[in-house]
C-alpha cells in the first residue's frame, strides 16, 4: 500500500499543472451540510462503497484529460477536476487529512439526526436497554433515647456508613425471634430478601414501534420536540467517519465528565444528543456526584441516497446520591434518624430501528 501511495504522489506532482473545467449544472443553493454530504458521496468515484486508490486513479485520469470526467469529480468544489481532488481523496484514505473538518462533520451529523426528528413521516422505532447495578448502599443511623434507662439498650443501634446487608443483619439480630408480631416477622423477611438482592443488576427495556408518535418524542433520543442533537465541537472528544459497504459511518465520542451538584449536572453536554439519567431534587435528595462516561453515537446513512440506516447511542454513569434524611420520634422511646447513601453504576444503550 505504501508503494502505491508513493507512486500516486509522484504522479500528482507531475500533473499538478492540469485542471479540467467541469461543465456547470444549473446552480442550486445547497446548505453547508448538503455540500458535506455530497463531498463524501462523490469521493467514492467508482461507486464501489469505499474510498480507495482506484478513486484517486480515476480522478488523475480525468484531471489529465485521458479519462472520463464528471461534475461530481470536482471534490473540492473549485470549478474543475484537478489533482487537488485526487489529493483530497488520497489524504482521506491515508489518514493524513479528512475530507471534512470536525466542525463540518458535527454539522452534518446534527442535520441527519435532526431530520429524523422533524421529517414528520417514517418516524423510526427504537430499542432502549438500561442496566443498573447498586455498588454500595450505606446506612448511618442515630438513636436517641428519651429515657436514660433505655440508653444502654439502644446504643448498639447506632451505626455509621454501614453497608446495607450488614445493617439488616445487625437489626435482625437485635430484634431477635421471640415475641414478634406477624407483621414484624414479615418485615424482617422482606429486609433479608432485599439485603440479598440489592446488589443484583437490574435491567429495563423500552421498545417503541415505528410511527408511534408519543413514544418517539418522549424517548428518542432526547425528549425535545424538534431536535435530536445540538452538539458542537466543543462538547465532543472526537468525531470520525468511514465509508463501509456503501454507507457513511460516523462515530462521535463524548468526554467523561464529573458533576458534584444538581446545578452543574443540569448543564451536562451529554443531554445535547441523548436522554440522560435524571435525579429528583425536590424531596431533599442530595447529589454528591455523578460521572458520565463512554458516551458515543454511531450513525450510518447510505452514501448514494442519503437515507438513514442506523443510529446507536450509548453511555454509562456512576452516581453517588444521598436519600432524604428519615426521622421517627416516640415520646417514650426517643428518636431514630436514618441517612442512606447509594452508589450506582449503569449502562444505557439505544438502537434506532429504521
């Protein structure tokens, strides 16, 4: 491959004086995004579904006047087929320089995704899977006795950052098995069951059929009415594209971000292109931290027709949340205050079905 590319570069240098004018078609005002899409399509000169040195060879022949020339061969839109068009494709297949800048690629991706949302017909279905795991649930409990004679009896009920299964074990041991009501026995069994299961992964699936208007706007891929994506180059870690089997495949990656308040989390950039987990802060819940990781959007569209083929979304998060403090008081016994802090990790994937 290196020898082939080197040979092509030599030919390009020799032919750099050539520029074959292309007959102009009727002028049509195109958006920048449409121009980007046309550039990606036209770079596959032989229409075999991939960028290759054969595309470069055909462009060089056209530039020299020894081969077929078409308006579509003017890759850089300078009004003629030249060695610069061949060089642009060569840079692409050599991973030296992409045909599109990151800004152009992001703009095209936004346009394709937003068209899905706004076209009004043929709304796609999707399958969304959420798998969440509780990594830790820690209890801090403070018991205050109103009667001094009760203090020695309840001091062992106090605990700090005790893991939930150990907390349940401690409470069950203190309650014992004698003189318990049926209701208390049922509560103990429920606590034992939850202590065994709270670390197990929980999976939820959301499936929306194509043309289901309500589900589409409630869940895909952001619950906004008119836009699927408002992402900018400042929000992303990288964006790349390749041509595969006649499709243009875009892969957008998001950087990891950690937030330590509800206000900061409200500005997270993942929400510009996908639905993200929400935390209720109306009931006294405290968001200690949440980290968004591994955000990605992989989009494919047909290079010749522009029709969307697929759009796959995924991201993960790790959250640290404190539940509202629970307090119970009893005139004869005193008061019990319980705080619970939960750490959860989850992965969310969403596959759009066209």
